[in-house]
């Protein structure tokens, strides 16, 4: 059981209510903005519909159609028809599998009124809304364990509900599922449930390719524990005995590391294996593919599995990895390829989250220079200031998360389409929310007052019903800052302004096929 402390009974309901409120508000706003703004004629993946519309499809499309744009169309297509086109393999299988399962089971009673696509679209809204609430709770739990500061953890969880990647957490993208699995897995890992954490992190790899990087958390914790055990056990032994202990510890580390890496990487490997047999050893011919979908493939140049066609070039490589081939050929992803003058606007879009990540690195290294020098593995790094381990954002446990965030930042800046950096980091790294909450608490002394976090006291003026529920959802430290905007510090207004503006503008642009992050 992931019990934290008595304060969790007060804080988690606040986070759940606020997360549910922001999801509901986002769904309403995307419907309004989608209806008010004409869709841009984008050159995006748009497969033909497989069924004639049923009674509720037009209403469903009007209310939730904004959730199906851009890459969401790929996930919906895969959930409905499977992996038909080669470039579909850029999108990992767990999220479309969940959508397909929900549409085929929980939403099956609606099959008389909604087509398969209509039920999948409804599944997107339900699944991502539920997963977002779970991811917010998981982030809070992880923050409580790592930061050791209830106030910082609560503000981190609340500001996550206003994530700048909001529209991607709402639409038919896998970011919300990935965030829930990653934060949940890391929470389990910090609590000592290593095997369960390993399974959740493996599922994150089945959701997005960057889940492979999460294996680093398992390896780092294992290395820390191994070194600590050797230090304790080797005291008082002769040098020969010490070398024996070091050798045994190294062997155990290597064996367990191989196991952890294998478990986390297994979904990725199986998916690539499936892609290899689909296109390199195809078992179907073009005659077995729908003529409508085959026509789309011919018009757009999409490759489909075909026993009569030549084997794709990537099949001939010593390690045939379809994912890297798709990123290279279809999306033009590679080192420094995006460094062009015409991409300056996209770099500017990614600048705020990149700045937050760099500032997090600077603040942490400045506060713990000696600890960072030895990568948190040196014996001197085991002690904090005044002989006590530091807490809050300066906690020694934060180091590995700072390193993880920095790796993602460097890779995303130099090797990816830089505009995706916002959702890439927002769904993968808790550091973005920790450093934002750190700035808010540092610049707003009122947040440090205990009464601001005492949610056990209910306002007597609250009544039952919609108004009371709305006020309870709005009664938290972050919304208090927003409601007193003019009196807040410049730092607070910059951070909240960034989160709110990206939260809102993303809904308006993305849901109307306009370019966004």
C-alpha cells in the first residue's frame, strides 16, 4: 500500500478535484473553440471512414472532434484497424490497445448509436481524463517521497493540472498514459517496490519510445544501494577481503542491471520484432487490403505489407529497427536537422520549458556542488547540510531526476523537432513541476503559511451542489494565486502566465489543425 502520511488524506482529494475540474473545463473549451474557429486545411494523416455515420456520431464529432486531430488520428486508426501502414509503427501499441478495449467493452452498449470511430473518440475523452487524475496523484506521491516537503509536493501536483502540454494530455495522444505510468512507476521505486516499479516502467516503454530512458532510474538506485552496502560491509576488513566484496557487488550489480534493462526494453524489442515480420516477412498481399485504404497508400506514398513488393531497405541492416527508420525517413528527425532559420518560431515556443529545465539544473548544482561532482555516488555525498539530508528541491534524491531531465532536454533540442519539447518534458519529467513550485513557494511567503494548506477546515458558507463543488475545486493554493494576480511577484506571474497561456492557446490551435507544440 502506497501510504504517505496523514496529510495525504487532505491533499489528494484537493488534487483529484482540481485535476477533474481542469479536465472538464478543457473538454468544454475545446468543443467551443473547435466550433468557433474554422479548421485549417492541414496536410495531416486523414484516413477514410470505415462506417456510415450513426445517430449520435455527428453530435459526438461536434463535441469531441478536436481530440482527433494531428497525431491523434494515427492512434484512432491503429485502434480501429491495427498497424497497416509502415509509418503507423512510430506510435506505440499500449494506448491504442486500451482505446480499442474500452470501445469494444465498456462502450459496446453504444454501438447501435455510435460507429467504432465514434466510440473510440469517446474512449479518448474518458481514458485520458481518468489517467490524468491518476497521473496527478502519482506525481504528488512521488513528490512527497523525493522532496520530503508536503507544501512543495502539493503545489507541484496542482500546477501539473495546468500543464503547458494540456491539449496533448486531453487529445488522443499517449502522453497522459505515459505520465501516469512513469510517475507511478517512479513512486513505487522510491517506496522500495522495485519489481512493481519495473513492470510499470516496462509498460511506459510500450507507450512511448523514451520509456527506455526510465531504465536509468532503476540502474542508478541499484548502483547507489550496491555502493552503500560495500562501504558498510568493507569497514574493518583487510584489502584482499575488500576486493572480494567489490567483485561480488559488481557481479550482483551487472546481473540485476541486465534483468532490469531486459524487462524495461522488452516491449520495445517485441514491437520492433512485430514490425520486422510485418514488412520484412509479410504474409499478406495487396489483394487482402481494403481498396479504399490501398488507394490512400498509393496517393500518399504509404508503404503497406505486400508479399509481392521488394523488401524495404531497413530490413537489410544488421539491427533492423523500424522505429529509427521511420523517424529518419518520414519525420526527418536527426542530429541538428532542425537547426534552420525558418524553425526559429518553434525554438521560441520551446524556450520557456527549456529555460525552466536549465534553471532547475543550475539551482540544484549550485546548492549541491560537491554532491553533483560525484554524481551522488561518493561517500561524502551521503550527508547533507548540518549532518542532515537536505529536503525540498535541494534533496539528494532529486539528483537523478535532474540528470534525467537534462538528458531529455539535450536530446530533444538537438535531435528532435524542437516544438515537441514542451510535451516531451511535461509528460516525462517531474522536475518541470518541482522547479515551478519551488519558484512559487520562494516568491510567495503566504504559501508557506500552514493555514494555506489546511484543507481539513471546510468553509461554512459552502453549500451542496454545483456552486459548492466549483468553489471547493477552486479552493487551493494555486487558484488563490491566480485570483490575486495583481498582488503577486513577477516570478509568480511569469510561471503561472506561461502555464495558463499554453494551457489555453494549445486548445484553440491544436483542436483546429493549427500548428502548435
